[in-house]
């Protein structure tokens, strides 16, 4: 009798322990920090340009930047528009390889204005006004900018980077920027940016009642 109880106890112990171990799932790996010094120089230049183009009404709010890199619509979408010069071919290949993963941005972005990292999924939307029908409900109070890891050629004199902005769940835009390193520093080439796109829900414009 005692032997039967012992056998049953062992069987129960094993059968009960297996589900406990089976339920354990591997922890999600945290994206590695982006550590490319030249990449941060390029991104700083492009974000400075983006800041200068913001509507003055937004300048009182902090400049928001997503903490994770993105590749754009997809990592090689800039090649499909056939507007990337041949001298940028190796930079384009490097861009595609680097942006197969997301990178964690650090405060190495050097800007002459204040900025902070913000997750686009946890952003405040526009508050309604007295005439709520005139407020597009899907817009954020301020846009959140997104950047990619920078692709370089072997000599690090040609660079490709993506810059986008998210202004709501149905409101976003982006483009790919081509830069060349000259004696004075990095400068965008003629015709840059390329493959510009914009997505915006205009239903609120066409469905409003006449004032």
C-alpha cells in the first residue's frame, strides 16, 4: 500500500511540475542601444531641419521623438521608387541590414532645442473645443518624430536615413534622406528627400456640417 502511494506521489509530482515549466516563456529581449557616432550626427542634422519646418503654434510644446528606430514603411521601400542614385547603392544595402531590427536611441542626439522621448502609443490626443465637430479626433496635440538607423557606404561619405512623423493613429508621413559628407560636414543632396509619403484621414473635413 505504501509503495502504491509513493508511486502515485511521484507520478503526480512529475505531471504537476510539467505544466509549471511549460508556462514559462522567454523574456522579450530589450533592443540594443544605437551607438553609431556618425549616425547620431546625421540624425541630429535631419531632426534640426524637421524642427525648423514645424508650425510655429507647435514650438511651445516639447519636441517629441520615438525612443526606438524605425525603417519606414519597410526597410527597402526607398529602393522601389527608383530615385536612389547609384553612388548610394552600398549605403542603401547598409541601411537595409541595420534596420532589420529596432535600436534604442540615447541622448547622444545633439539638438539646440529641448526634446524628450515619447512612445507614440501613449500620446495625448487633441482636446475637444466648444465646437467639437471641428476637431479631428484622431490627431495628437504634438507630432512624434521617428528616425531610422543610418546606412553608410564603406567610406562613410554617403548616408541614407529615414525621418517620419506620427500625428495620430491615421495621420503620419515620412521620407528618406540622402546625405553626402563634405568639408563643411554632412549635407543633403539635390533631390533629397526621396520616396516621400503621407497618410491622413480626411473624413473629418468632408463630413463636417456647414458652419
